[in-house]
C-alpha cells in the first residue's frame, strides 16, 4: 500500500454537540456525524489545549481507527518511547496493541475522527488491516484550510460533507462484519470458539480472515474491547476502585487488569491518569458533558 493516502475530503448539520469547556485552559468538543456516516465514523472530537507543560501524551489502543487533523503545528507521533517523532499535518492510524507517543509543547489544536473498521473500506478503499499498527500521512490541505477558520459546528458540518463525498461500498464478508460487531457488543466478554461457531466458520478460518481484514485477531479484538471498557471506567470523575473495574470488565482480578494495562498503555491506570499533562475528556460517557446547539 502506498505510504500516502490521498483523501480529498470536502451533509446535514451534525447532531447537538457534546462539549466540555474551560476557556481559560482547554476546550474539548464532540459531535456525532451525519446519519449516513455513522456505520463508519463513531464521532468527531475537537480539541484546543494551551498553557500546559510540554510532554508526551499517550495515544492508547482502542477499537477505533483514528484520523487526526491538526489546525496548528503538525502532530508529532512516535510508535516507541525512544523513537524520534514524525510530524503530520493530518494522519490515519489503524488498530494497534501498543500506545502511540504524541509529543507536544503544551498546546494542541485540531480534530480527531474515530472510525469503525468499516470506515477504512468506505472512506479509503482499503481493509482496516492496511492501517494496522501504523501511522500514515493524509493529504487534506484544502479541507484543513477551511476547517482552521471555521467554528466547531461549522467544522463538523464540513467534515460531514467531505466524508459523505468520499463514501464507497464497504465490501467486507458478512461473517467478518458480524464477528466485529459481536465483539463490540460483548465488551470483550466472549470466547473465540463461541464467535467462530456463531459465524459458521472454523476457529482457524475465523482467526485467519479476521486478522487479514482488521489487522488484529479475534482474541486481541476482544482484549481491546475489554480494555476500552476499563479505560472508560478509570477516566470517570466518579471512578470506582480498580478491583471493581476489573470485576466489571471481566478480568480475572486486579492483577490481570494491571497486566493488560501495562501491555496496552505501558503503565498502570493510576500512573496513566497522574502522568497526563493534557486534560483527559470524560464526555464520552456523559459524566462531564454539556450540550451546545450547532
């Protein structure tokens, strides 16, 4: 696959915008895409952070593919702690089992799009596996110029129009579409053998074809789903004790949760929360969200 994905993305207004805002230090704004895009794009997340200490933000693994468009300086990303970061005006990244290391000078300004794996085919014409464990540059300069000078509601409307114009048929096998959606519905509480039986495939066929489509096998997809559940609980304002998080998310015990966090994040949950220089939005679960009308 070419190292550069050409994506000239230029709709109806988005749903009401969920936002957490402190204008003195940071701004985080979320919106759902237009209905036609929702099988492919989970949400838009706008951010504008300034005045924080320089550092390295951990981009944690998740069940979403990511597109990031910077409105200011390029986003500086490395895939390992000792690797010099590469700057991206816009980027796409697929599923991964390790964090990305995002270097910053205390300020970041841009928008992140969380895509489903089906979004890779629908918007870029490639399976999600083509983006797995990688960060690839996107050529979005004309769109970025328009986004940079717009308000947040206008930005989300522009993204709706640009992405809708890019849509193409997403032709993954129905069994693979079902398997992915089943993993997400389960929150990780499912066995690979059960999933194979539900698709009508052998375990070997499921693992081979699932990995070829998504870039991770079904077992790791289940682990990512479980990790995502734990992350949402850990970052809540009223977060429960880690032992309760472990029990709620299907880990054997707190030690099991800690091992998974060390693999996926490189640190324990408490250290992740303490080390983040930039604010961690909690608006995804509504615990710190207001509503803005676009």
